[in-house]
C-alpha cells in the first residue's frame, strides 16, 4: 500500500529516519548531530529510477530534495542522482 504520493520520472520519495536521542551505550546526541542525519527509506520511486527499490534504506546528499509532511510522517522528495548509497546489512 502506497502513502498517496507517487513520484514521477527520476524522483524518489523517502520516509525520513529520525535520529535516536541516545547512542546504544546511552550517550545523548546533540540536536545538531541529529539534524545532520541523511538516511531514509524508499517509499516509492518514479518510472525512470533504476538501482533502488521500495523498502531500501539509503543515504542521500544533505540539503537536497523537498521536505514535506504527509499524514503525520516526514518525507523527502528527491532526485535519484542525490542518493549516494544503499545501507546494507
């Protein structure tokens, strides 16, 4: 089931991941560090997108794309070329 937003062409819709407030060892992360997190999960992709699929966790270029809120969730609409890597493992 989609989220109700369907990207076109080479655009990708990412659900933005919120950075944790603490590390696994219990250290508090400052707000500045949490704001710089550039990881998201692919929710949907346009017809021209190759190499990534819905559900992939990816790292994207900071300050790219269009941020939007839809039904209480934060998303980023981004060009495929601004996606830099898949997170594996």
